C-alpha cells in the first residue's frame, strides 16, 4: 500500500472505478446476450427491442469512459448487421 496520502487516495479511487466499470461491463454483456438469445429465437420484434436496449447501454458506456467510441461503434454495427440478416 502507498505510504503517503496522495498515492493512497489514487489507489482507493482506482479500485472504486475498477469495481464500477466491472459492474457496468457486466450489465452490457448481459444485454448483448439477451439480444443474441432473441436472435436465436427468431423473433424480430423482441430482437429489435433488445437491440435498442443494448445499443443504449453501449452509448452510455462511451459517455462514462468505459468503452472507446470506435469500439462502441464497431459493436453496435455488428449487432445491427446480425438483426438485418435475420429480418431479410
């Protein structure tokens, strides 16, 4: 552990951020899994709703600094592409 106050505070903040980011990434992964399960079921309506929810979480993760904006764009594009192939 750090000996002086400033590095100790940095370590505490880093741990808080790590736990928060881990929880948010877990929520994001769960939303994507729900979307993939709805795609497997073949229900386009449910898949669209779950895509909107997953896309919203991806966008929020960019604003919170959890994901990079290009990573988010790539993930959203891949998810939408899979829905579009199902809809055809």
